């Protein structure tokens, strides 16, 4: 055994010699009887258990500050101190280590490791300061809610060019500043403040348990018994913690619940009005007959990008735009930006195009898809990518049309050839039965005529000349410039709607829309190439 180990160490001398610092202790340093390349699970588990002490030394000191709020009436027995300390240790082992490290962290956004792990490292580093951890988490959640259309528009600043997902939201930062001043002035002491966030922490743990249970059921396809075991074990424990902090509701525990209720109302109002607005546009979309009547409209050189949330059909803002500005660009693209519940969308899959009939109008519908962690490109980059994908779409559409026409001609040619062959065979059989000696010569003539018909009806090789002409037309329009057409839709409640609907639409949503960022500022559209047209929607 010792000889085999020495032989292996001698084989490594070549690679060890390449190191900068080589001494005579290299061989001797490897001669340890307990050294193994792969540690057994017992040794690994033992080292992991010993590492818990390091974790306690770092995050285990923060819970010690809760003694002031735990023993508000003084310490009556020293055993109570050991009991609370044991409860802290058991909680750290059960919740952070077992639940979050071994279970929750597996929900890494379908393996999106390039973004997930840098964000995780940043969150761990930010957790050194409790307030910084809360701010970073709030920025990330609000940014994703904004991309999913569940939060009013705010400015999102990406703070890192290397690591995506590190964002900063100035509006939210200012709100936190005001909230911190108000809370500190109202509660004054850390003991009172601990009453405020205790319920929030436990409710967050319960929400995490519920959502991870859904992930285990829908995404991981785990066994129902595993899901029930996870939910009951952690849910029951966290429910006990929640019951122990609910008595602090009147002492300040109402603050996070009121804040959560306020944010839920804001997100609900924003989502409700946007949904009703989309339904209104869908019900009042422009018919194809209106587009066919646009033959005499004035066309100006350039590309017009008309933004709308409508994916199917032409938005009602388009005829309103034509009525106010009796001209339209030579190439019109109806752009609809959609945020889908995935992390990132590949550039080659981002743009989806459809041709709007009639084709001579050169109107297209485009859906631009973004994930909640995708970055918005600069206008010049976005225009170049859109036009490039538009040219590819034109070329593919023309190729498909040519192939379909060729298939139709081949089918028609095959049908005609079969009919000629049948007639030829019938003529030959009739002449043979009548004893006509010219059967062989007639058969030769008929076969040659059949081949002539087949050769004459053969489809020509496919050509994409029409697509190349359209692409050149688009390139010339691109040289003339791109203009962004935005519809300023003023959403109001219907006269016969309920009082609650009028308050939500006319006042609450209007306040949010006017005090948060507008769409053109969010997309960084140049003012010199922006044209707005207003319209009123009644929902």
C-alpha cells in the first residue's frame, strides 16, 4: 500500500516541477495515511456539522438582540435564557439550513445559473447589513413585477456591466428613505421596531413554504407525499412562530401588514385597469375592410413604429391617428412589447412578425418579447435588430409563397399528365382492336406529346426577386429614418359604471399614471422622433 502511494507521488513530480515554489517537502507532504481523494459521506457530514459553528458565529449573533424584546418584564430564571438560545439554534438549523439551503435554493429559475448565482452572492453579501438586504431584495422583486406588468412604471438602473440582475430603482429608494424616517420617529426604540417586523418575517417564511410547495407540484413533479411532508413539517413550525408574534399586532405588528395591503392595492389597480384597457382594444380593433379602403392615403418615406399592447388585429388608435395626421409612413410596423414569465429571451426568438393584408400596404405586426431579466436596448440597437428580423421575415415569406406555388404547379402538371396517359392508352387499345397498323407510330407521337406537355408545365426554379425588392424598399425607408408613434390613451370609467369602478379608474389609476414614469421615458425614445396621439378609452 505504501509502495503504491509512493509510485503515484513520483508520477506527479513532473506536474509539481512546473510550480513556482518547489521544495523537498512535496513528496513528504503527500505521505499522510488518512489522506483520500474522495471523502466519505461520514467525513463530509462531520465537517458540515462542524461548519455550523462558523454559521452561528456569523448570523447567530443577530438573534441575540431579540432578548430585549423577549424578556420585556425581566429575566426571572436563568433557564429561560438557555431555552431561548436553544430555540434560536434549532430555528437556524431548521429554517435557513434545511429549508432554504437544501430545498428552496433548488428553485433556481429553471437552471438560470449565470444570473441566479451572482444574484445569490450579492444577496449574501448584502445580508451583512440587514437594511441593505431588504433594499436589494425589494429592488429585484419590483423590477421583475414591472416586467410582468404588475407594477407602475419606474426607472430601473442596472448598476453592473458584468453581472446582470443588479438593479437600482431611485423612486423606491426615496420611498424607503421616507419610510425609515417615519418608522424611526414613530417607534423610537429597537424594541418597538422589532414588534413591527416580527410578523413580516414569519409571514414571509409561510409564503415561501406555500410557493415552494407549488413549485414542487408543478415544476419538479415531486411525489404528493414529499410535498405534504414538506408543507406540514415547515408550515406547522412556522404557524407556531406566527401565533407567537400575533399578539404584537397592536404594538406595531400592523405596520408591515398595512404596507403589504397598500402595495397589493396599487398592484391590483394597475393590473385591473391594464387588463380592461387591453379588452377594450381587443373589442374595438380595426377590421380588414378599413385597411382595404386606405388606397388613397398619403405615404411618406420612412418606417413608422406604432406601439400598442394589442397582439391580434389593428389597435383602435390607428384610425384615430390617420384622422388627425392624414399620412402614414411607407413601412408601418405595429409593435407590441410583451413581458413573458421567463428569465431571458434569446435575440433570435425575440421578434415575431406577421404580414398585415393587403400586402401592397407594407404593414406588419411585430411582437417583441422580453424576459423579466432582459435589458432594454438603446433605440438604435433596437431599430437595427427589428429591421434585420423584418428582412429575414420578408425573405422567408416569399420563399414559402414560391414553394407553395411550385407545389401547386407540380400537382396540376401531374394531374394533366395522368389524363393524357389515360387518353393515350385508350386510343392505343381502340386502334389495336380495329387492327390499325399505325398503332406503334401513334403511340410514339402520343408519348412525345405527353412528355412535351409535362416539360411545358414543369415549374420554373424558385426565385426570390420579389423579396429582394421588398428588402431594398425597407432599407431605403430605414435610411429615411424611424419614427415612434405612441397612443396616449386616457382611460376613464363608463358613465353607467359603479362608484367603486369610477374611483379606481378615474382617480386611483389616473394618479398612478401621472406620477410614475411614462412609456416613452421608460423606453428611452428620442424626443425628436416621437409622435403622440391622444384618445379616450371608456372601460
